[in-house]
């Protein structure tokens, strides 16, 4: 039975920890390891973590460090993980107790990357939304990306994948420290570098919508930083992409994915910053990444070349 390491970065989430930890402890699939990293919490998180470490020493691996952010903490967790597979679980969320049992069939087939689905819930556990996404049988990571890139809103969320640790270690993949949207910069490459991949229709991840959720509580300064960090991720992605031996179609679609995401960022910016951001897009000549495969795409590309703001109105 292959071992699964669940990497859980913790930062000031004492209200949610027990539900998060219990959802892992109570899995019917038993060969698991909880890699808990306390990222400099100031609340009672450490006290709760120690309770679980003492009660479940055979499962819990606990590390404490100064606050360096989620990207660095995930990288730390990957280094410490002893499992064949890795999963990332945010400490204010939780998973279905049957998640790994539902994935066991594919784990036994030694599939590199197993994608499942996410549901948004409130703090009481009431369903808010089942987030849709494509499902498909065993294929390559490249083909999987090509099926997902234009439709799956959670393509770059690491929390909806069970990932062979070898994908990270063999390709020296790491989350970019000190940036926002670190998932955006890395996960497309985790996908395309997987030799085998499957996407199943099981809603195994519960994303808790709370007052402290990142998407609910951010100021404009952070929004602006996210936009420019996304540009930096784009630059790094284009450089890394050229080093990889991928199919021509996959390379095109990776470029399209990043380009569309960057262009959509302009919607979130104030007029003055929007103009500056559009200049950055034009300086990178991103419009050349948009491929014309039908009449609608032809019209969109013409509009994109003329006026990005006009293009956004029909997105």
C-alpha cells in the first residue's frame, strides 16, 4: 500500500484545525502521514497541533518555523514528506473521509496525477457550490492539461490533486517564494510533466468560505501585487516552457492559459494602473500566444490586437 503525505501549512487557524485534522485522521485509507508545518502562528494553533502529535505519533510529523508564507511552507513540506504521493490541504479546509478510499484504485495503478473535485461550503458545512470540471480516464499529463486549460477554474489549485512526489523531486519543481499566485506559477507544469493522469468526479475537498478566506479579505495594494506577481510567473513560465520537450499543441495551450489569465487581471485594476499593466502586456507581445482555431477566436484576436479593454468586454 503506497504512502500518502498530506502537507498542511498552519498559520493562525485555531478555529478550524480540529475539523481539518480529524478529516485526515478518520480516513479509511490508513497508510497516511500528516506533515503539519506551523508557519509562525501567534494563536493557539501550536497547542492543538501538539495534542494531535501526542495522540497520533505514528501519523503526525510536526515542524515549527518562523513565518515565511505558504509557498515556502509547502516547499518545506515536500522536502520532509516521506510518502509516494503528496496532497496539499489548507488548514482552514477539510476533506471527505472517503477521499483516499475513492482514489485507492488509481493509486494502485501507479498513476502520477489524480485530480478530484472541490465543493465550497460555509463554516457550518452547508454546501454553497459544487465546482464543476472535466473528468477523463487515464491519459498523459499533457493531454490532461489540454482537456482542462480552457474550462477548469481550479486547474492551478494544488488542493484538488494527489501528486506523485517524484514529479516535484525529479523536475526540481518548487513554489515561488515571496509571491502571490504561487499556484499559478507552478501547477500547470506539475500537470504537463505527469506521465499519467486521471480526473474523477468525486467531490472530496471542502473549501470553507470564511471571513478570513483570501478571496474575501484583501486590499487593493495586495490586488496590485497579485497582478504583477502574475506577470513574473508568466515570464518564468515562458522561460521554463522552452526547456521542456512537450508537444507543440501543449506548448501553445500553456501559453494561451497564462496569457488569458494575465489579460483578465486587468479587470481588477484601477484605471491608472490598468493602463500601465496593459503596457506590460504589450511589451511582452502576448497577443502572439493567442492561436486562431475558429472564427470566434479570430474576432477575439483582432479585438485583442486593437484594444485589450474592448477584448475584455466579450470575455
